[in-house]
């Protein structure tokens, strides 16, 4: 990622994992600073968000911002989900620290989905009062739908996608918890994975899967067929170094269109975080000819 904002000697991004973007502001979960790096593309600023008091973060690993600008942070060391309003004021936190270890969070409609790697499931909470409603999968006798180490989640069009590091694949469920299909398998062939982490689904139903072992992102269609992959072990810009999160964004393309060849339109952005190396955030663009 080229430096688009920040002081002359920018504060370093140490070890990013999760990422979210909202109205030109990029929020990056930096596990070494107990907070989030915030890049503001509107004002060309870069600052650290390290809240105190009830909103104090210990090891934020993933985050999500809803359409109202509400920020949800999954803190794997605090063992709770912490919520802030659009002005970054503390709202609430939930999750029983004695029984849960959240690694990702995704609000959807009137529910909040939370990946619980400790209990090998996805917990679903009420957005209204943060009470636990049910867990996924709902049928633990089905061996294909069992989760071993769910690390990342994504929800779109009534479907819940879970990146399961323990079985080296991505599983798809209904939002009610019924198993549908699996994407990929353990191995070193095309379409296989070793350490899947961040996942995202675009508007065309294409699933993007980060593999921290192969250091790339694989793309699958809705039937589970591999379409292509991009990235690779770091040798220079565009490559990856222990990638963690992938985010698809359609709402902030105007900030990056000037970097695209004038003969093309930028359709959407693909953000990938790298936990090591000189390029901590890669920004790719899906373009179409004018």
C-alpha cells in the first residue's frame, strides 16, 4: 500500500490482522499496540485508537463496521467483543470471558455472529441485548459440518462462511446453522489449503480465502470450484507475507481510482493484511475497461 496519509515519519503498523473501511477511514487491528491504526483518506491523517476504561483493548484481532458506522472489535485476549459508536465512543461489550475466545465478529440483520475458537463453534447473539441465541453448527453429529478451529467468518445473503484452520477448509452454513458445503481441503494442490484465515464474499458470490501458509488468496465460485489465485511469498509489492485478512470494498473506490490506468474503471477494492514484511496492507483493484 502506498502511503496516502500520515505524518512525514509515519507511525509504523506493527502486526495487523483484521481490517475494516468506512467512509474513507481504514481501521486496522494491530495486535502489538492494543488498539487500532486509523488511516483517514479524507484528511490525510494516521493515528492510533487505543481506548481506555471499559473500552480498553488487549489484543484486538478482527473488526467490523456496520452501515451506521458502529465498530465491533473481537478481542482474543480480553475474550469479549467490544463495541464503539461512529465517534469511537464506547457503547458496550459482551461475551463471557471464562468460556469464550472470540477471533472474529460479523453483525448481520438483528444478530451478531462471533467465531469462538475455544469452543469450536460460531456463537450467535442478539444485537438488541447481546444475549446468546444459538450456536453453529446446529447438528454436531454431521462430520462434514463439524468445526475444529474457526478463525474467521463472513455472512452474505443468508449464508454463513467459516474459515476452519483445524480442517484446512472453509465451510458454508445457513445463518440458522445448517451445513451446506465445504470449499477446499488440506493439501498443496490448486484449490487446497493449509492455513486458511480471512475470508470474504463479493457481490457475485465469489469466495476469497487467505491462506497464510501459501501466502496467497484463492477465489472460489459458489459451487466450490477454484477460479484463480493471486499473491504469493513476498518478493516485492503485490506479494504477501503471512497474510491474515481479506476485505472486499465497493464504497471507497474513489480514493484509489487516481492510481488506476485512465483506460480502466475501478470496480471494487480488495484489501489484504500482512503480519510481517515491509508492506503491511496490500490494496488490489478489480478493474474493467471503460
